[in-house]
C-alpha cells in the first residue's frame, strides 16, 4: 500500500499565487517562490504549479518562474498550464519540472496524452480534470473551468488511463475553495473506474476533510491551496494528525 501524499497547489496568475472559490472570485495568495520554498521545508510530499490563465490567454507556461521555484525546492514538482504539444514539455523539464499536467488541450485532442507518454513516459504525465455536477452528471470543463464540454468525468478518466497517463488530478468545481470537504462520492466512484493514482482536489478546509478522503476513498493524494497559503493548517500539523488517526502518510 503506497503512503498517502499531501500536495500544496500553486495556482499562478500574472506571476502571483492566487486562489478562488468555485473557480471565480480570485484573490492574491502570495509569492510563489516563497510559498514553494516554505512547503518544501515543512514536509510537503510534492508541489503542483498550475498556470491557470495560460490556456485562456493563448500562451505557454511561465518557464522562468518554474525555474526559480525548482531551484528552491527538493520535492517532486508538477507543472501545468498551456501545454498543447510534445515540444511544450521539454523546456519545463529542463527547468526543473519532474512531471507535467495537461487538461484543456488533452480534452480537445486526446491523442496528445499518447504522444506525451511516448515521448516522456507514463510517470511524467498527469491529466488534470475539472468537473462539475450538472443535473446529476459530472461534466468535464476546460479553460480554467470556464467552458463546459459534453465529456463525462468517469468516461474521460477511463480514456485518460487507457491512453497511458500516470495519474489523474481531479478537481470538483462544486467543492473548490468552499472548505466544505472533498467530493467523496465522486472520488469513490472515480477510484472504482480507474487503477492509476488519483489526486483529490477541491474543498479541503479542515484536517478532518483529509482524514475523510483517505478513509472513505482510495485516492493516493490530497491537494489543497488556500488553507496552506493562508496558514490555516500547517503541513506538519496535518501529517501528525493523520498519523494519530492511522493514516499512512509519507
């Protein structure tokens, strides 16, 4: 049984860390390099960097910012935002990323997953999926959650796995930033339909929420942003709490 991972997420807009609620009402959360360094020093297992406006603005990820963050951390580092080709990945890996995350571009052209896996290996490719419950169906959304698609979460997740992705980062748009807990039902279903690791995202507000997601679903990791950025929960405290509740964390 793999140990559970705790992953802070840096959502980047205009070179700053930001955080919203349900993918809107964005507010500043600090300098990404300083935050990344703090997380690496205080026990984060990995770090995720998502350039959340790269796709909407039709540009590539901030490579120089990726490099600055990578120089200050010694934990696995996943970078996403604006990746639409095999060629987009090399500069990120050369500047310190360990893995890349694709979202909108993979929905638009699913073959991209196969191409990335062929070029860089399964372990290097994460597919991020943002989905919202619409009339009882979990619809996949793209472009930072702004564009609904006809793809269904569980069908798309199975396809993503079949195309060779190494893990899925699932964010429940309904839970995002609410601090009301992770989407346990959706995560439970998701962990039944795929066999690759799942990172749960969206809704963490208390230590109990992390306990719930690890006890009630089969996810491999839990990701959070604002509660870490604004000092509401520290990673050492969270890990100590989970250990006392018999969760095998790193």
